[in-house]
C-alpha cells in the first residue's frame, strides 16, 4: 500500500485547502465540515499462529479516518448533502485501502424533513446503520467486541458501492430504510448486486431494530481469465465484507445472506441489550464448498456511565456454525469482551479493551479443507488466529476526534 502515500497526502492537502476556503460565510445557508479520528493502542495478544505479540494497532475504539461533508439548504426543508470519507493507517501513514482514497464513504443526495433522505454512491447498508448501533459492537467497539471475525458485519466492514439508499423520516418512533446497489454490467445489471432493508423503533428508553442484507458474488461462471476453477468474493461485486479465519473457507460463495435483530433498554446511567444474527453462505459453481454454511450468533451487553468522564462496558456472545461440507463437529465460538473508557476532554479519550475467546469444533480453511476452528477475537485478529483453542487480547490506547 506504500504506493498510495503520495496520493493520500495530496488528497488530504486538497481537502484541507477546500475546508479552509469554503466556510458557512461563503453562503449563508451552506456548511462544509472537515472531520476525522486518530486512534492508536499498545496491543498484546497471547497467541497469533503460535506466538505472543506486543505491537501497536490503530483504529480500535474508532476507525482512524478523515472526511469532508457538506450541507446546502435548498428551501422548503430540503438539503443537498454529500460525504467523502477515507480510512488510513495511523502507524504506517498509508491509505487503508489500496487504490481507493474514499474507501469508507463517498455519496451525494437530497434530504427532506418530511420525505426522508436519498443518497447515491458508496455507503453503509441499512442492515448495519440500524442494527449495528444496538448490538454489543455499538458499546464495545469492533476490535475486541465484534463477533468472531466480524462475521455478521456489526462492525464497519460491510459497505456497498454503486448504491442507492433511502432512509424514511421517523413516524411515531418508527423508521425504515432500503438500499439497492447495481452491478452496472451491460446485459447483467444484477451482477454482483447488493440489497438491504431495515427497520428501527425508538421510544423513550427502548430501542429495537431488524435488518436484512444480501450480497451477490459478481463471478458465478466455472472459469475466469486465469483459468482458475474457483475464486473468492470478486472485487467487482458491489458489496464487501471482512474475511477472517472464521469465514475464509466460505468466501467463494455465490451469495451471502445476513439477518439480524437487536434491542436495548436504558435506565439511568445503564444500558443493556440483546441481539441475534444469522449469516448464510450459499454455494455456487465456483465455490470450494457444496453445502450452505450457516452461522448463528447470540449476544448480550451492558454499558455503564459511571461518571461524566468514566464509562464501562461488557459483552458476551456465542456463535454456532452448521455441519456439512465434510465438517462432522461444527465450529463454536464463545467470547467475553470488556471496555473501560476515561474522557480527558470532549474530543480525547483514554481506553482499555480486553477480550477472551474460545473456539471448538471444525471449519474450512481457505483451500476448502476441514481444519480445527481457530479463535479470532473480534475484528482485530481476523487472519491472526490462535494455534490453541483460546485467544486473549488486551489493548491500552488513546483516540482523538477532530
């Protein structure tokens, strides 16, 4: 990714220049905001493929990123809006995604107080936008709190390109959203398509949400230009998701389908919640597996605002995989996650994260072979799983928003 350093630097300079000269004073009814987060931590892992590791890991409490967003009032309660957002590696000074400067979000659209918001571009799905904040990840962060390998996309790994998104206004606490991402291939408009719908309800201390997500693989034939007989989820697919030792045996799926629901209740300084998700990988002609693979995850969490500047959170989850594809003893993953935060100011926070995960049973590796399931804590150890049934992670870090 080092070839992106000059590109990232030039792009950041350009954004800063634009933000400096474009301000609300340029137009009384317009605003332009430059924003971002810098996050880093000293991290310890007891076992990464057989070895303990002490290293710096960035983007733990919040993803390290910078962005530019604009809002222009058009009258009648209607706004023109846009967002350009890029992730970066704080420790290496590199772009988070090779060849894609605005890898996180890039969209433009219209928003109306009565009729809702419609946007076009690269965006998060309604599945994530509505359910994610109510899952344990919303209180524990993805690095240590995401379900194994962020299997169900409750962290920020799932996005869709070429997407049209509509979010309705709230009606008595109820809100709906729908997205369709077009493959854009002549003669095969649905190639690599992504679809998502979600509902959420919020009234007083109660919040509920449910979502559905479907991502299709753009490559479905039995051969490609390299003559390979199999391929992972193709980069031309509109949807993208995280790959880990938990799901790497199933990324050759012709389609991935997710369903999730979550709810939380707040009383005083305490917030508690429950969630459930089902993730299915459907096989096709190019797949290295023959039977549909299914993962069911159950989770619970609690968050306490101990004082104005101190917060604590804890979560547990249990993930169960299905049998099939030569797997006699289906994989199981149990995880406990903890978080402690102390705010030095409105923009700066010190934090500590701890997580323990135990794996049992069998799964498929990246070649489709049956292997023992390896624990991979949260979204921080995706391809650095433990060589033993247990993995422990601890982080001490700082994040600053701007």
